[in-house]
């Protein structure tokens, strides 16, 4: 960005504003609660029932039908209003019914990375139903965490510490679990996955244990399983050695009570096969990929074909991606019958210069995409075979300077799942502040956040001073400024880096506009002062002439 231009003769009242402007400029070069929120908060409070509410007199099944359609934030406020409501909201079956009705939204996760001279923390950006990105940092996610999986409103987080975390982003609860293998230098976040079985109602964490002695550590023959609420991990042997490389590239997905991932299979025409692991019986079976000649799905070199597993509308799906130059094509199949092992081709998409994040990229009828300029988009899929029209994609955000290979996309729904029901082996708490931010390496980033808050306050002060000076000078000034967000809540919950970048851009534009106004005011003050001096000089000359003529 360009540096701030200096006025010819700044007045004495501009000093603090000019220093704030210069500070923001330096911050912009290094880095690259609003009115609407207040209205939303008031609307939510208006929905809260009083103890005299007539809903308390309704039959319980009718009350449940009403409550199950309310968002989690409203339900959390409703707890304690009356015993009937509190009993319903805390009930496990109600929580499962609510999660089935809750809309799934994209959760974009960026891993921590060092860009230039600034270390960027990991961030989870959740989109609402209007596809607007969240603005605040999530307290249960520390800056060094890695996101492994998302299931029923719970997420599994990995870090270099000796524990992993299961967290509910809506309630703020998190549970720390001891890792099955501690202090392992070869462990990786992609070796962990997390799933749920709808019949047993059990949540399980799965860890692929690397074979250190076999195949140069590129395979695993044991899966370590932990059921939330148990006291320890259990080892489950696989029927044969499975590929860790496929797990690292494609990951694992949880669909209808089973975990699915890819492994290598030299006998298959795809050179890949899907492994399924039932979370109830803890048994394995294999699924062959669709009976299609892979050569017919390729564009160019066969080695460029990428195969991934995903979940689309609650069904196991497989996607192949291939590129010829900048032109890409994606074929998507969904698993239709477990008994017959039948796949149905869902659609073929021409990606052009776009790509998709993993492991999930379809939300309802929309596909999530990113381009080579680090912009995130969505596009509405209208036909089974469609070529994405660049003119119809909708931009969500600019995620520069982040790298696209550090980005993941999950589907997330806010839920009421209570982790204290599984506290037998883990420690459940609701953190007031992220522990990881206290580390010395994050002082620079937190310092940038605090400077941004200071510049926002100085910008508002500068705006008031300009208005006051204009009134004293008797001139009218129309300040065309963008509204700055209210950052007062940042002492407990800082803004995320997407909002940080947006606020910097707003500040830069506002300071440019206020600088131009200051130049005009300085010139007007100078002209007025010059005119007043000229008038006084003329009056003095006239008086001298009168005195001379009188004498």
C-alpha cells in the first residue's frame, strides 16, 4: 500500500492523528461489536422467554418441536429459564434430534505458517447461513493446533503436546485426552480421525500407528481406538499392512457409523481401494472403486489423477481430479448399495483454473472452490454435468497471504453435545483464554492485535476532532468513512486474522480520507489566517492614512 501523504503545514491538533496514521501504515505493510451484531443480540434477547411464558404450559412434545428449531446460542440462553425447558435442552436424545435439524456450514481451517517476518496462527473460519465468515477467534483452538476431523458439532484437535483435544465450538467445552503414543517424532495430525456411530451413540477417536520397522515407515498394521468415556486406548490389528501415504493425502471420513479411507491396491485398475472400519463392531471390509476405466477419466498424464474420499449429503463419495495445464476435470461417484457395492456417478465438473479444498467441498447444492490468486469462492451446481462459469462464482474471502496447501474444509453444525458426560478419562473444562497465546513466539502477533485496537480508537478520536474543528471554523465537511467494528470484546476473544486484515484495510481507507480532509482544513485555516492578517494590515494602513491626513 502507498504511504500516507503529509500535508504542507499540519496544525498542532493533528499530531496524534498523524502518528496513528503512520503506525497503521507500518502495521499494514507488515501484515499484509458492530451495529448489526448489536441488533442481532437484541433480537436474540427478545426471543428469550420469561418465567411467565405461556410456552411453559404447552405439552412437552410441542415444546420440543419448537425448541429443536432454535439455534444453539438461543438454547444456551434458555437454560435455567424454567425447569421444563432446562430438562429438555439437557436431554441427550433432544441433543441428537437438534443436531439432525441443524444446518451444516463450511468450516475453513488454516494451519499455522510462517510468512515473511510474521508467524500466522492457525484459524478456523466458520461461515453462517448467509455465507458470511466469522470474525472472532475461537477460544478452544490454540494457535499451534491442527484440525483432524469434525463430527456432530465436535472437532478433534492435534498439537505437539502430549494430549489431543475434543472440543465443542458452540458451548466452548473441550476435553483433553492423553495421546496413545507420546513424544513420537513421526506422529502426524492426519493419522487421527474422529467419528460417531448412530446406533451405539458412541464417539470414537482413531489413530493409525506407523510401522516403524516395516516398509520404511510408510504403512500401518494397527489402529488405536479410544471411545469417549473409556479409560484407555485399545489396539485393533488390521488384516494387512495399509498405506499411510494414502491417509496423509486423502484423510478419512465418517459416514453412517463407519470410517472410510483409501489404501494402495496393485491389483485394482485404480491402484487404490477403499477401506471401511465399522465403529461398532470394529471390523474391516474393502470396497472396490467404481467399475470405470480410469483412462476415460483422465486429462493427460495418468500420474496426475488424484483420488479422494469425501462425504456428500451423508453418503460416502469418491472424487477423481486430473489436470491438463490449467484445465481440470472432476468426476464424483456416491456409494449407493453396501450389499451390491454399487456406485452411482453423481456429476462431472470442469474446474478450469479453480481447485477444491479437502476433505469436504460440497455443501448442499454449492461447491467450494479456490483460485490461484488465493480467493475462496462458492458456485451453485445446477446440472449433473456442468462447467463452472467464472462469471457466476461468488467470492467469499481473500485468504492471502495464506497458502492454499495449508487450507482444509470441513462441514460443521453447532450442537448441544455435552463433553462432561465423557469426562471419565479426560479433563473437561471451558477455557477463558487460550493457553497457547501465552507463548513468547506469539507476542508479535498479539502485539499487532493490540496495536490495531489502539489505532481504531485513535481513528475515532481523530474523526471527532475533525468534526469539532470544522464546527469552530464554520465549514461543512462530509466525512465518507467506513464503519469500524467494535473491538472491546477482544480482551477475552481476539479477532481472527481474516477480520484483522479487513479492519486494517478499512483503517487505511479511512485514514486516507481523513488525511485529505486535514489537508483541506489546514489550507482553509491558512487562507483564513492570511485573510485576517491582510484585513488587519489594511485597517492599520487606513488608520495611518487618516492620522496623517488629520495632522
